C-alpha cells in the first residue's frame, strides 16, 4: 500500500488547474469541518514537496514554490491529500497521522467516493 501512495505522489496529475478554494467549493462539507479542512490543507502542502525542486525558479525559496504550486494547482494537491487521508482512515491510522477522529474519517470516506 505504501508503494501505491508513493506512486500517487510521484506521478503528475493531469487535470485542469484550480485552487484549494476550488476544491473546497466542490466539497463544502470538508471545508465546514475544521479538522478535515486542516488535514487536507496540511497534507496538500506535504504533497507539493516532490514538485518543489522541479518547479523552483532562480532565487525562489522552497516555501514560495510551495505556495505558488498550491495557488496554481491546489485542487490537484487537495485530491492527492484526500486520497492519502482516505487511505489513513481505511487503515485506522488517521488519528495518529492526521488527528482525525472516526466522524472525520466518515466524512473523508464519503467525500472521496
């Protein structure tokens, strides 16, 4: 299963560019729950790490690249985050990994379908 997650993070995703806000507009229940919203935002930031070195421009700091990537393709990174959180919930490690409780996981699983 870890190989599957690694493949998800390493493979480029071809979808129309959008922001984190676009993602949450499509998933208002995830946005309205502070725990799922924070977990998705945090996990989306982590998902950008592999792309930071590839997308870094001269003089740009890693944090700036991460912010830019989330502005340009935030919805794609949020989709990756949702898949990662779904996997954590299914494996029963969401509380330890992302501080998500059972009700939060139920919402994640419902929205990921």
